[in-house]
C-alpha cells in the first residue's frame, strides 16, 4: 500500500471500526497527519495575528481527523489480533493517573499551605515524585501502543478472530 492509497482508504473508512488496517495503512496515515499538522501549525500565528484563520484550520483538521485516526488505530489493533478496546486504555489510563496524582498531591499542598501559608521548595521533591505517576504511566501506555502498531499482521489461521 502506498501513501495515497492509505490516505484514501482511511478517509473511505472514516468511522469504520470493523476489519483490520495493515501496518503500511496505519503508518502512512500517521505520517500524513503529522505532516499536515506541522504544516498547518507552522503557518499559525498568535491571537493578534491575522493568521488565526489558519489556526482555525489546524484545529478543524485535528477534529476532522480524530475519528479516522481512532478508527484506523482500532483496526490496526485488530490486525495484530487484539481487541480495539485496548486502545481505550491509552485514553482512560492517563486521566485516571492524573486524578490519582492530584489526589496524592492535595494533602501535601494543603498541609504546607496550612503550616507556612505557601508551598516551599522543601516539598518540591515530593510533588515531583507525585507528578511522575501520570508521566511514567503515560509513557508506558505510549510504548505499549507503539509496540502494538509495529507488530506484524496476524492471520485468521494464526488465531486472529478479526482477520477476514
């Protein structure tokens, strides 16, 4: 599959979560969205700049490609023999870890504010340690997703129930 065929296929299956997406289809789509986002982002200006229309185009592009990106990744998971539901982990777990970090940091900050009226540098290492929870969790999820999308296709003969 070449670049243009992959883009056409993904847009053709805009919100199709059934079936599989080959490795080239997924990675050509990924390449297309990154290049387009960088091109649109590099022409964007500030809010005082007349290029805000281009910023709007970059936002519209991001919103317009969210569903097909999610769908092609879901199908890519199917291609390697995993349920697309594993992809939800990449969206849910970072939010949960962030909430855990906030809940963990709140008592530390509240105690420090009660004692001294401000947050001192002495609790900074503890707060950094707490902040590492969602950061490392997000990194682990990113690595998991990267490894899954790099894996080769798994055929129906190999036990892939999603393969045709």
